[in-house]
C-alpha cells in the first residue's frame, strides 16, 4: 500500500488535517484533526510502500508502544486511510 501523491498535512484551527491537490472536496468532509502518531506516520512513509508491520515498527520506535498495541493502531490507520481514499496500491 502507498499513500496518494500530493498528500499534505495542513495546520488548521483544530490541529493538523490532511490536504493536497488531488483530494476531492467530498474527502475533506471526512477529515478530523490528526493525532501526533498519524502525522508522524504520514510524514515518515511519504511515497514509500508500507504495510501494517512497517507502521507498527515506526510506532514502536518513535512512541515506545508495545508491538501488539502498535499493530492494532497501524491496522486502524490503514483502514481509516483506505476509507477516506488517500491510499493506492
């Protein structure tokens, strides 16, 4: 899985949100402020391919999460990102 090109993290009044040139207006309706973990993962992954193990490893190293919690968080992020249409294969 990869993130779509031109995904940007924008500072909004309520925190960081996703933006970018290839996002449709309807996608903005689904966005909520991003957690620190989500911002970190999106910036770290960039345009590289990733899977849940990659994201879990990043969460463990950066935030000191244990692996079982990190893998659950990684899967939740991947599902959410797929739901809002910011991933590609």
